[in-house]
């Protein structure tokens, strides 16, 4: 369990995979993002993940009831990296807090490569 929201009707517990899937889908909607990157364990290379495996490019941690999100992405060549990263940060923070009521403390965007 990565987070829990409790109200008068009961409680909702969120698993890490659920939050990672939300973050992955939200990130792919941003302009300039080609895909998520996942590290290939046996040779240390980064590879572009298919649409089904978006959560593999996301690491979510819960520290003091606040989420810390690390994203590993591949962006399109010719886009401005700071602008794309800022759009991702704003969209991911808004989406998580709006849909789950969990609070986000930090979002780190790691650009692992460019694709032509």
C-alpha cells in the first residue's frame, strides 16, 4: 500500500502499481513525450517501454504521507526539455491530487534519451 484516504464512509487504499499507472498515462498525454524508459537489468541500457508497460518508468514512494514520484522518460528531439518537464510536473501533480486525494511532495523528471 502506497497511500490511504479515509473519510466518514470508509477508507481507500492505493497500491504503488495503481499510482504508477495513473502517472504513466498522464505523462504520455504531455506534448513532446515519446515514451517511458525502463532500465534493462542485465546490460544497463535504457529501453523505450510500450503503452502497456508505462508504470515501469515510474517510481513512487510514500514518505510522511506525501508521495515522491520519479519519472524516467524519453522525449522527442527538438522539444525544449525544461518546458516539457515543467508541463509533466504540473499535470502529474494535479492528476494525482485530484483523482486520489493523496498529496504529492516532489516530482522528479529524468530524461533518459531523445528520439528522432
